[in-house]
């Protein structure tokens, strides 16, 4: 359902576009045309036609991406000649582009762009190298020749220029180190506590100091026997403190202790960073804390700094690396401690994706 008489569509089809330009222009044109159809009473409820329209624009995007790849000198022509695309539109709002490699033994699915015309588009790995494979003591066959792996790496880098990205650490090692954000297998919450002896019934307040980045995930108010009295009062949280106050402390608690336990995630209680310190030290890599909470830096022998940021709010770590396109596999080839650490702290460890 492409209107080939449309001047803008003709310009898109006949222009040499980068992956980013292809995504931006085709998505914008699709959204513009789609809104017109949805505003037309004759078409607004025709879901089959809407699905066909989405499929047509997804086909066009797949073709323009392949054209952009052909113009990319980093992607070998011999590799690209064996890559083919398959598009799908399951309904009027969801489509996909799958990239598959034609090999001597059959078709090998590479990766899929899920919802490529939408703002929430993402890459989904099908048969891409994983942490388990590249960190195995006995080197696993990654399923690709060195030349094909280099071309595949370059193709993914090209997709990243269009902001098509993987969303999980375990998807593949063919994703950039810089801005890699992931949770770890550890429970990063720990209790802070203070207590007071109840002198009289009635009003009572307990206070705890917090750091600015601390995230409160729960609390309890316990007596000497472990009974929880938190419902007897209410909490107040500021960036620097947690308070619990009650005006109805009963006589039965007089002479007993009440302990306020506040469970927080902080930038200082991060077991994954303890692991990193040990693994890096065993590889003669210095790790130091930067000014402020939650920033740690490793000085690599290649004169580049690998930085780790802690985000207690999202309970994740984020890596930062000066060369934004360098992928996990590439840096791991230079410094195997990186893959070892990522594998150790990852919440899931699939052998393949």
C-alpha cells in the first residue's frame, strides 16, 4: 500500500540514506499517512488494510537498510550478499525485520528488529555470540568465520547509528560497552537501623540519616520480640533522612526498645563492584572511586578509562567507555577480565540466545 505518486515517498525511495535517515524518514512518513487513514471514517476500522500498510512500510525500511549496508565499507560485500531480510506484520501495530544468513548448511537467523517503525524499536538476538561462548575455557565455535563475524559486528554498529539497540546484557557480546546498562544477580539492598527505648505511651519519632542517592525499598519498626509496629505510625522521607512517627504508642511498649530498620539500595553497597575490584586486581588493573557517590574508574593499559556508574533507583550498573562503538567482544579480546566479570555478575547465563 505504498503510494508511489507521493513526492516524499519518491524522494525516500530514490535517495541514498544512512540507517538513521532511513529509520527517521520512513517512520515519519508512515506515521503521517497512517494518521490520515485513521482519521478517515471509511478506513479507520479496516484493520487488515492497516496491517498491509504497516507491512509495506516495513518492507521499504528493510530495503533501505540493506542499501545503506551496501554503502558501508566496513560490511564486506561477500557477507552482505548472503544476508536476506524477512518482514512481518502480525497486526496493525506490530511489525518486524529479521536478518538471516544463507549458509552452506542452511539459513541461520541473525537478529530481528522488533517494531522498527516505532519509538520503542529494539534489536532481538537470534544466533549471536554470547558471554558464555566468548568466556568459555575451551573456546567455543561461535558459528561464524572471522570475516563474517567482523562484518556482522559492523552491521550491528550500523544499526546502532539508527538507535536500534539490544536491551539486555545477555543478548550478545556484539553490543557496545559504552552505555551498557544492566542489573546484576545480587540483592543490593541492605538495612540501616536505629533504636530507642520507649519512655512513655503516646508520641514517638525515630529518625535515620540517608545519603542523597539512597533508595528506600521498605522498612520495619520492631520491638524486642520481633513484632512489627510500622502500621502504628507513618513515614516521612527526604533526600537526607527517613523518619517514622506515631502518636499512639501503647502502654505495653513502655520500657521496651523499638528499632527502625530501613532497607535501602545505595551507591556504596554494590557486591558486583566488589567482584570487579577483585577480578581487576588479579589482572593488574587499578580500580578507584571517583568523587561523588557511585562512580568507579578502571585505568586500562590502552590509556583508556572504563567507568562504572551505580544507579540505586533503577538497581542497575552502567558502563562508560571513550570509544562509543567498541563492542563487548572487542574489548574482551584485549582485556578478558571484562567478560569474566560480566559473566560472574549477570543474573542470567544462557549458553546461547
